[in-house]
């Protein structure tokens, strides 16, 4: 008797492919080697699902399968049933198997790179600037800045760059977050003006990156804007959840300087409701666009950038035959986001704001972007105009100052004005606040933080904006 896996490999392409059209769409977005791997996982998952339905003796002619209250004597019959009836389960199994296999391959690759590094250590000290002429006080005290930057390039050994970044930031007493991957580097760090200037010079002079000073976005702040320094190696330098080998930043849309983007938005504003051929797309999260955005933009109600690909997939008609103008905080999300949108081949043109809102506000502080700019540090927001476009969650008065939910188990941000906070409304939602009060009354041990509560439960994960 042949095994279910062997039988699955003999199963016709039509029957297997019909089990998951969405799975095939995902597979088509992969490169050749990834498609082969995904197809292998799809067949393995299908075989495992069929095998789980087997019952009876293993002797020749005695095997049968029971599924959905039906008994199947022939393997071809149960295969057709599973393909037609259990597409969702097969897709979920395939994705889980594929991700597990990718993790195994990544771990093996990391192990091999570690062995290589141990055999051929790289001297990162040559990339650490000489600061002997600068006092520790200058590096730790005084006026400060926060830097925001990214740079796409091929990084053969991200762990070496990671070690260098840790040593460099610690030497300069910088705090913040730096993500490194084989596709490049993305960071935001804070420190004194002296320290951040040295950091910029080090990045510009590094033989791999060779960045320009114009690549860095700056704002008032310092090391106090972050609670710690976190430097690590990741699959992506911005977490979109799509393999960079499948959708590369090299497929990104056309970059527009702030002046060019301003003119495009100006033309869009002049046409008003009569403009049906252009979409001004904010690819940030809902809590960012809630407190600041470009006038007349489309701001998806998504909670994470990793939801952006699904948003595009489920709202493709919004972009069909349209010119799309994309923007984000500093430009990096548009690099991958525009590449993903372009891969769908539905837009007439895809443009993105070079340098993001940060650079636009430097040039047009009173331009078409109104409200605050959300930033991922302890400041939460920075501003260039006095507009308040959001409201207090409780009383509805104009308010745009975020605070973390006061309950111990929630990481949501809440807009609660001073008066409402004084009245005790410090949680992100009534349910969350009630649970927080109950916990304070019954336990002294803080539970695991989570990013979901009533606020997120009431919002669709992927909003349908197509009318």
C-alpha cells in the first residue's frame, strides 16, 4: 500500500491546486527556489491532512478514510474531497509548514555564518571613530537630537554590522533601535548633538553604506527619548511580513522630492472631488494617521505594517488604473509598500515621498500635512503646525497627546484629555480599565503585556475600503 505522501505526489495538479487559490497567489509571488519549497510544503501538508483521516487496518485493500461523516475507500476520492472541502485548512497547514521550514533554514544559515565568523573574525574597531579628543561629558550631556534613517544595500554578514553598531552606539552613549538585515539597515537613535554628528560621520564613511548627511532625518530630542539601546539582526529592516527576496525594495515606486510631491498634492486638492484618477495613500498605522495626515488622503485602518499587503490584496479595486502617491514617516515603509503594490500590476503609476513626512515638513511646515507626526519613541509625536485633527476618546474634545493605557496588561495608546484623565479615564477602553481595576484588586503580579483588547477586537483586522 502506497503512503498518503506518495499518493499525494501522484495527485493531479488540478486537484491539488484547487485546494487553495490564495496559496497559489502567495506562491506566484515567490522566487523559483521559494516556489519549489512552498510547493513541497503544500504537498506535505495535503498528505498529512489526508493521513490524519485514515482509519482501519494497514493491510492491502483494508485502508479507508473517514472525513466529514463520509467514508472513502479510494485514495483518489478522499483526495478530491479534501481538495474541494478543506482548502482553508490546507492553506493554513501549508503556511505553518513553510514558515517552520524557513526558520530551520535560517537557523542553519546563522549557524554556518557563526562558524565562519569564528574562523575569520572581522576587526570592527577600524570602523569606530577616534573620540579621544572629546570628553565623556560632551557625549553624554548637552543639547541633543534624534536621528531617523535607513539604507538599502547588500549586507553579506549582518552580524558583523550588528556588532559594529552596538559598539559604536555604546561608545557614543546613544540609545534607540537599529535593525540590520541582508537587505540593509534601518535605525533611529538619540544622543547629544556631538554624539549624533559623530554617528552620522561614521555611517557616511563606512565602506558598505557610504550614506550622505541628507539621508538622515533629525528632530529635537536626545538619549532620553528611548529607554534603552536595541540592535539586532532581522529578516527585514522594516517588518512587512513578505520575504525581501520575493518583493524587493528594488521594485519600489518613483521617488518624488518634497517639492515635487507638494505640487502633486496641490494639483489633487485643486481638483477636489472631481479627481478620480489619483489616490493619496498613507501606508502608516491607524494610530499614526489619526493624529496627523495629508489632506484628502486614504488612511487604511490597519494596526501593523505587516497588515498592509493583505489590505492591498483585499482592496485592489481602489488602485486599479490609478496614479498612487504614497507617503510614510521617513520613507522606508513606502520602499517595500510601493514595491508590493507595483507587483500587483493594477496601478497606472506609483510614486512615493522621498524622505517621508519628516523631509516634507522640513520644507513645508505649513503645507498640506496637518496635525502631529507620530514617532516611535518616548515623545510619541513631533509637530510643525498647531492643527489638532483628533479627539479625546472619552469626551470628544480636540486632543492629540498619546499616553500608554494605564492598565498593567495593555500596550495600547490612548487619547484622553487632561480633564478626562483627572476623572480617572486613563485606559484605552472601558473594558480594559475595568479589567485593570479588577487585577489591581486581586493580584500583585503583572501579567504578560499584550497588544490587543476591546479596542482592537472591535476593528476589522483588514478593513474593506472598496465601495
